[in-house]
C-alpha cells in the first residue's frame, strides 16, 4: 500500500499557500537579487525557479540585481583598487566602466537567460534604457564631512512606465542598477536603493531583499533575528548604531518603500533554497519584515510587532 503521508504533507503546504496566492494575484513584487544566491549554482537555480513560479501564478515579479563579487573580481584582475564609504562603492571613471560592463553586459544577461531557460519571459534593462532611472551625483557624510563618491548616483526620478508595460504583457523585467545623469553619464547606484525606489514608485505589494544574513538582528547572535519591525523601530536601530555598514542601504530602501505605501518589505536569507517561496507563501515566513501598517492577508496570520 502506498504511503500517502508525504503527498498529504504537500497538499497541506499548497493549502497554506492559497490565501497568499489569492492576496497577491495581480500584485507587483520587487525582488533584489544579490549575495551568495548569485554565486552558488544550486541557489541560482532555486531563485530562478521561484521567480518563474511567481509569474505563472499571477504575480508580477520585477528583479533588481547586484553583482558585487563579480565586480570585485574584475577590478582585482585589472588592478583597480576598491573603496567603500557607508556601504557604497567609490566609483571613479575606470571603476564605472567595469561596473557597467559587468552589471549590464554579464550579470544581467545571465539572469535573463536563466529565467528564460525555466520557461519565463525575462527582459534585461538598466536605468539608462528609456531613462528608467534618472540620478545626480551622491555625496556621503563621514564625521560631518562631505565625501565625493565619484560616479555614484542619487536617484532623482523613476520612469516606471516601461516596467509596467512589460509586466502587463507577461514579461519579467530584470534591472541592472545603473542610472543616467542629466549629462548623459552613467552612474553606479546601490542595488538595494534601486529596489526600494522602484517598489515605492510602482506601489508594489512587496519588496524582498535577498541577502547573506538571516535578517535584522539586535545583536551578533545569529539566532537573534527580529521578525517584525515598524518603520520607527527600524530608524531607531540605525540611529543607535545597531544597524550599520552594508545593511544601512538595505534598511533605508525598505523604509522608503514602506513609507510610500508598499505593504510589506522583507530582508531575508538568500542562502536558503527557495527562500522567496518560504517568505511569501508560508505563515511563518523567514527573515525580517519592515512595515508601516499591520495589514493581514488572512485572519489566521500572525504578525507581531517587536517590543
């Protein structure tokens, strides 16, 4: 006799996902793809399968990708030094040439190809296309002093019509975080920032940032992940120095999106296979969620504010 337990378990998982599928049908989900999930081949396949599934069940995923490891490797080969200030890469002319080549010419096309291979219809873009992302030079503040970051962009405008058109026609947009200035020059923009701004402009239902950490933590203890945070609590953690370094642009992107009306923003561990599906379609979820208002998808969902 066939043991039906494993099949019943699968059915229960689908039933658990049902209210989320219903609630997200036709909604936009902006996903920032980065970290180890871009390096490990098994994780790459997992993410592409998740993204394609999201499209097939009726959501509109829009992908923003990073490419830091590949950029670092290329810069090292070319003997171009790397410097970061407040989590942002200082980008001179030589570095900008490498960044644009790697992000637009290599990483973006690999992601598009992998999604297409799974059965999705992906289209690669960067902020230069149709002036999707307009920007001006970004300045950093270090100890009260303004620091020139070179060709690092601060977003001034998002022209999201092209993304809406592609999504409506059944395509999955894949965006490289390169913007364009009024002078026509290309600018390097932090991918987390781009994802947050796109989600805010599109009034997306969700913003999800894939990272190499379990979520937002109140200490160095890896088990100490805060599952739910208000915007105010998150800002306080930045001001108190609990959230630092490269996590700051991620959190600020989430705050920007949540303040603009994105229902839920998430920072999750992309090192876990199918982390997107675990976050979106299960009651427990993973990682940390930052939101403005506690809106439930169904009556049995549990969303508790951090104390």
